[in-house]
């Protein structure tokens, strides 16, 4: 299979990197670094405490989901065991790209809801903004780039997959391996 175009690789890498700052912010909070967040907010979030598990789980899930963007730049057929049937081998790459597009739509919705409810998401809401507050906001602004970069990488993957499918079909026709459906004669 032809390698992914450079712009698709950049978009997939950018999607992962865009998700990284918010996860790192949460991991630092879970590790016990207050990062300038108000005591009341940490008490409400139960950090340290049960909220720490939630923050760790959310960050792990976010990083796992972000890493899935790299599936858009590899030939997933080469990663499948040989016992996977041919029909599945042909459909898996399209399925991966569709999952990327659905993920981008869901992430876009989450980002939009976070922007609309920023006063409830922002730990510094109602406080004067200092350096920590601006750093927190910058981390979350980076996450807003995750959905469009993931969508672009998914579209690039679909375009590449369509071109590869066309090449394979043309090659099989030229080599005579392409069989026409049999017709029943009565």
C-alpha cells in the first residue's frame, strides 16, 4: 500500500499532540500538584481522593483515543492476523476512517459543550486570571484542535484507501484475475 501522504501524517500527529496538554494538566493535578487551582475547586472535585481516580481514568482514556489517530497513517491490513477473512481485510481500513470521523464529530460536540459551559469546566472560574489560569486555558484551547485534525486525517485516509482500492481493481483487471459474475443460462 502506498504510504500516507505527509499532510495526513501531520494531521494525525497533530491530533495526538493537541490532546496531550489537557491530559498532562490532569495528570499533574492527580499527582498532587495544585497548579494554582483554588482549594474549593479541588475539594469539590475530591482531589486528592475519589476524584483522582476519575481524573487518571479520563486522562488515560483521552490519550488512548488520541493515539488511535495513528491507525489512520498505517496500513491496518498488515497488522491483522492472516486468519482474518478477505472481506474483512477490505473493509477494515474504511471502518477505521469512519470511526475517526465519528470520533471527530463526538469530540467536536464535547469541545463545543465545554466552550458553552466554560464557567463550569474552568477551575479558575470567578477568580482573577493569573499565570496558572492562562496555562490551564492554553491546555484546553489546544484540545479544540483535536477534532478538526482528526477529521482531516480521517478524510485523508479515506482518499488514500479509495485510490489504493482503485489501483488494486485496475491491476486485477489488467492481469485477468478479475472474474465477471457468472450468469445462469437456462
